[in-house]
């Protein structure tokens, strides 16, 4: 599982003169091993910070709580990966997540015989305790910072990743269908979100971590936000932006729905943004610079006489919700076949209405393959 990603990383580390590294970013662990723990919001006394991945001479040791082992999905079946399970919850002694981690990580590094020297490390996800352990064992200043160093390697997806991404996008499509089925005058944002959440989890047969927006057009800030008790009025708009995570890989997308018959102005606005999305998609092909797409799509919306959206035109996606390439004004990243991106033009009138439409796509050798299939026109 994810052997191609590990080989890319081995080559990267070798080019940097490193034979050892400690990875701690959740998306790094997912990308390198396929490990995808369930994302539970809020503090838990039974956890000890991020799981960790120690790499030495091409062998990977994944350090996880015993309760997280079911989410490794056979990671340890690969010859170059070992899963090290650490006891979390127990009735036999006090629950000591920090001390338990100290013992596990320190013991692993001592067993590896590491003491000083150059070691790559993702530092900005580690707790102070983990940093102290690493400092004791790895001999700071022998660290070579690797924070975000894997991001360029993650841009072009493997076939294994594309399978997971396609399924995540199918789950989002399920959510759109559930949302549209219940939207009516007076329904609250949270009720729409509850219906789509339930439908997605039933479809996947598991608890699914979900984002992003479920926002009535009558909000003063109607670009996005968590669902609340704001009702959607007769003919009013509601933006439903769904990110569903499947086996650690995230989808994204956005549809705009209406409670009853939208006004003629709302229909014109929706059809224009649909045209803007089609135009954005037509610009995508290998060799195109990300910022050039952003510039052209913003100009398209502006020249159409609508307020230009204040957010990104799009972004990459994979083991995290927002990855490179970001389709934004500053970004000189060049698109390549195998990248998976989102495009999402929109326009908003605060307190009245908003419209954003978003498709996910794989960059192919001659254009794109759309992988979000729910219709973007609801009327």
C-alpha cells in the first residue's frame, strides 16, 4: 500500500543525504502509508498527539495508539512498513498519554541506535514533549527541517490515490442529492447538513469526517460557514460545499440550491457562474501556470458585471483538503497530468444571495476528467 509514495520519499531523502527521518504531519502519514485514523473533533484524554512515522534506511515504522490500529487497513502487510502499537486507554494503570509516548518514541529511537547526525524531521506538528524526546535522541542541531517538504511530491497522484479520491467524490455527490431533496422554504442550514451527513455515512458504511459550508444567502457573510439555525426563505439560495473524507483522502465541491423558485436575477447569476466554471475548466491542461488560470477566471467574472469572489479560484486536493497546486494570484506552479484540482468561481451579494459552483477534476495529458458528477444546475 502506497509503495510508490514511499519510493518517491526514499529518492528525495537520498538526494538530501538523509537516511533517517521522523514524519508527523497527518497528511504525510496518510500519503506514505495509507494510514487514515478516524477524525474525531475535540480533545480526548486517550490520545497523545499525532501518530508518528520513523524512517531509517528505507524502512518505515508507524507509531500509533492501539485504538488506531484498525485504521491502518493492512499497512503493516508491506515488507518495508512496521506498525508499532502503543497502549492508550487502560483500566490497569492511570491514563498517561504523554508519558506513554515518551516511552514509545524514546525506545524506538534507542533501538535504532540513533544518536546525533543529520536526521530529517517534520517539527511543526510535534508537541513540546515530542520535540524534547526527539532532541534528546536525535541530537539537535542535527535536525534537517522537512516541514512541507513532501508537498511537491504529493501533487501528482498515483493510481492508488485516484481510487480513493473517486470514492470520496462519489460520497459528496450522495450528499448533494440528499441536500437538494430536503431544501424547502423555511428549512434551517443545520437541518440540511444533518440530512446530507446521514446520507453520506450510510453510503460509506462508516463515520465520515465532513466539511465545509452550508450557508444561506441571507447571511451578511454568505461566502461560507458552519451550518446554524438560519432559515432559507422562499426562493432563497443556500451554498452547500461538501468535503467528504474516504480512507484519508478528501473530496471537495460546491453546489448552490434554492428553496422554491429562484428569481430571474438569481437564475441569471447561477447560469453565469456555470459559464464561468466551464470557462475555467477549459483553461486546464498540462503546462499551464496556476496563477494564469486564476487571473483569467477573475477577469471573466468581473467582465460579466458581477462582484469578483474574494477566495481562491481553486486548489489541489488529496491527503489533505487544500494542497498544491493552489489556483491563486501568486502561484507559479505548472500543472501536470495526474494532478487533482478543484475550480470554484462564485459571486456574492451580502445579506441577499450568493452562488458558488465547484467541480473536481483530474488533469489529463490533453485536458481534464471531471470526477464530481452531481448536476450543478438545480432548476
